[in-house]
C-alpha cells in the first residue's frame, strides 16, 4: 500500500538518504538542489495542481511537494534487539497509547539524534506511522526502527527476561530523573498525552522518574519530556571527558 510524504525538507532528506520514492508529485517548480537529487535517484516526477496535492494528502501544508513511497517499514522487537551492536548498552523507547502524530514524529527525531535502538508502539489506541508523523520526524521515520506490537505488557515481560530494566516516565511514586543510573539495558516508557502510562504497563516498570515542575503547569508535552529524558540518558552514558 502506498504512503505519501510531504514537505520540502522531508522529501529532500529522503532523496539524500536514497530512500525509495516511487513518484514525486509537484505543484509548480522545484529548486535546483532537489532537481539534481531527483535526477540522480531517477525519480519519476508528475506535475499536478495545488488542489490535487491538497486532496492527495488531505492538507494544504505540503509546500508543493509530495512523494509517494512504499508502506513504512516496521520490525519485530526481536529484530530490533538482534540488530543492536555488540558492546552497546541498549536503549529502547516504548510509547503507551500516544495519539498525537506530531508527538510521535518529534520523538522519532529525538531518538535518531541520541541513537535510540528502536521504538515500540502499541497496535491499538495509538497513532501509527502516518504522513504527518513522517513530516514531523524530518526523515527519522526511515532511520529509527519501529515495532508495532499487540500487547505492550507482554512485550515488557519478554524484554525483562532478556535483561532489560523498565523505566516509566510518571509523576506518581517517582524519583527525580537525575538520580537514576541509566547505564543498563533500558526501556524508557512514555505514556499518553492525557492519561499517562496505563495501569498494566506501569506494573511492569522497575521504577518511575519525574521531571521537576517549578511553575504553575504540572506537565510537559510528551515529546518534550521524552527529549529531556533521552538527553539525560545520553549525557550519563557519554559524559564529556
């Protein structure tokens, strides 16, 4: 099944990564750099109207460029784990009922930046890999391995049997995120925007961490909180020498 990626920056990144684009739909002209990459990658270009692009991706925010690609590749959790380089301390992110495609896209982008080994998403009550996710991720949808599983709780149990520690981002019964030793095989669990981590998933967490809230607002956006936590993990694992 075909999927569509839109936006100049995202399409440019795909062209630079030699990602497989089946066809490029363009309203108007494309700049010289994109044109050279299109020629290099031998991508078929079809000129269409802006209205046709609006209908194709159901948004007007495509910047006049839409790429048709194959369905986004996903992996099994075992495939992700088996791909982790020997000697690297594994780091996975699990998203529990995340619904906002902008949050998922931003999280994938951060995961790429800090070298997360894979992201695990629930099949039900969660956003999947959509064109909006791809646009916000600015190419990370192609570089970060994503597994879509039917049961998050069983997945955590399997990972615990493989030696992983489970860290939940939660305000209840939590310790300050700066006090944890993250130099272990780790799964960072992020809950939904409105309800946090579900009860059964939380029961599998070995501990929970929270971010200090000094102002009047009691929580951060899910993608922002994830970024703070992932960079804390990265900072601890790769200290400046």
